[in-house]
C-alpha cells in the first residue's frame, strides 16, 4: 500500500494496518525452500589478483 502522501505517522500506521487485515493471506512457504539463516552461504572470492 502506498502511503507516501499521508504526512501523519499515526494516520499512516492506521491505514497500513487496515490494508494488512484486508489483504489475502500469504501462501505458506514451500517445504524445500530454505529461509534466510538456513540458506547455503556464498563463498567470498579471494581478494587481490584477478582470476582472468
């Protein structure tokens, strides 16, 4: 929901809450999909000399 035009913080909060309640429920995460901390980490490349 876009609330950029609303200046008052409390008003914006109220609008967002109502929008969240009206929104369709999100689908459950698939069984094979890892969440952030369980994801495989990408190894950092060695710094210094170029590979190619």
